[in-house]
C-alpha cells in the first residue's frame, strides 16, 4: 500500500499545473494569474508594479505607487486542455481509453488592499492562489494506475509593509501565510496480486498551514525608468491527512490496504523576479521581466504512513527562468491597451519524470488586455492569454511494488480570461 499512497500524495507535490484544473500557468504547478491587470502584459512588469494595490503581490515595495487607499479584486478563469494522443500504451493493460481531456476549468480569485500611513510608509494585504493543480481522467483509462484525479490548492494571505528609504528607493516585505491542501486518487492493479480481481482504488487527502516571507526593492532610476527585484522564500508544508482504500473482497483484509493516517512534505520553491519598466512617452510604457524559480528543490518526495511504512518518489526537477516582454498604450483619455508575450520552460527534465498528474511542457504566452477608467476613483481591467504548450512525451514508471509504465505523447493548451476591478480613495 505504501507505493500506492506514495503515487497519490507524492504526485501532488511534484505536480506541475496550478491550482485547480491545470490552471498552473507558470511552469511546474505555480500560478502566474495574480491579477487581470498584469495578465494583459504577460506579467512582464511583475516586480515593477502596476499602479494598483494588486501590484504588492509581485513586489511589496510597489505599494509606494499608491497614494491614500487602494483596493482591487478580480478573478482569472483558466481553461486548460491536456490530452493523451492515440498510440499511447500502459504496461498495466486492461484498457485502451486515453482518459479524455484531463484539464478542468477553474476560477482563480484575488483581492488586495493598500493604505498609506504617512508620506513614506504604506501597509497592505493580499489574498492570492500562488500554487495549484487540477486534472481529472476517465475512471477506466489506460493510465489509471498513475492518476485519476489530482487537486492541489495553496491559498496565500500576505500582510505587507513598504518604506521609502529615499525619493528614489523603496523597500518592502510581506509575511506569506499559506494553507495547502491536496486530494489525489488512482486505481490499484488488484489482478497483479490476485488473478481476475477488479481494480482497487486509493484516495489520499492532506492539508497544512505554513509561513514564508517576501522581500522587495523598487528603484526609480530616472523619471521614466524604474527597476524592481523581489525574492519570495521557499515554504515547506507538512501535509497531514488520510489514505482511504476501496479494494475487492479478496484483498480488503490485507494490512497494506487498511485505511490509515498519511503525511508528506510539500516544499514550495523559492523564486526571484526582476523587471524593468520604461515610459517612452506620456502614453506608451514597456516592460521586460525575468522570473527564476528554484524547482531543483524537488529532488524527491517522501510519503509516510502509520506503522513506519515509507515511500519515495524521485523528482529531479530543474530550476527555470521565465522571460516576458509587455507594454501598455493609453490610446484615449480613459482607455489603455496592453499586450505581452512570454516564454516559460518546464522544470521536468525529460519524459521519465513527466507524470500523468501534470504532463507539463515548455509554454509560450501571448497576452492582450484593456483597461477603462470609469471615473477618478474606479477602473476596470480585462485580460486574455493564450498559452501554447509544446507537445510532450511521457515514459513514466511508478515506483511501487506493482510498477506500471505509461508511454505516449500529450498535446495541451490553455486559455485564460481575467477581470479586475480597482478603486482609489
């Protein structure tokens, strides 16, 4: 049973798609969709701010751009698609079904507030979903021993403060209070243990609270140019929950398939973002952004069950560097047009370490957005992004007492539609 539990909970940690429904629209299972305002520029200005309270998520020092009080709230609706292509095979046999489209659409909310305490100091709070994943296959598909349903969600609450050290330099910091929860299911090859038995089923659930931090700096290098840098710490979650088994009668009494508590570590990676934003004119602004993510912290995943049973899944993920360019053009007194593009490589090194729970691959972004100033206090932003995922090959073997190899090719894509409402008082 330990291998089955490992397959479920370990996969949760090594997933790579983002909060529910494969929403992860940064590589791995990180979520870039912090707000619809930045979505229109492919988040090229992540570390230099967007003039709204939502900018504190990318860099707490960006709160210096807010005078008085500002609030923002919105939602990004993510529509992913992950499909295993004809010709795929599994060593477990018993089915030729490809599982259907494993991507599930989901809405990712965000909210933030910033208040200016005095000329130099601002405080703020943000609610975001920085990591997540959700994929779901047909129950009897050929890769059912690898995954059926996968759901990971990390909710982040970030109290923040910024201080203007000089007119040109601002520093900021956030405390990241996170709740992580995971649910993973897969089938068990019962016939490999007792001939002619129907598949068993395992469901693993766990959750945890943990804390990290973010540090940021913003430099107004000239009247037209600003540069921002942010560090987000890695955060370790110790997920605790249960492993529940449903087995055919001939195997139900075996101790390896007894329901029991389960726990596993979920090490969310550290990241560093850097952006440069330049105002070419009063109406035209461009940004260039880099985002390094330390996915190499995923060397292995250890899952423990009561009775001293333990399972390890090898990950071998690699660090990634996302590159983005974007800009905005105020083409009319109340209207702003945004556009951006990005390249985001996958941390998965090769087909051996790609999993059905998240068939991640290199991705290319194309984004557009539109902003409208309703009046001096209120504005609304919409954004749209299409992401092309490179075709990816899977040749993954489960590390369990009943190993199974899934081989094939995935095709994928993602569409994201965002809406943001902003207010200044």
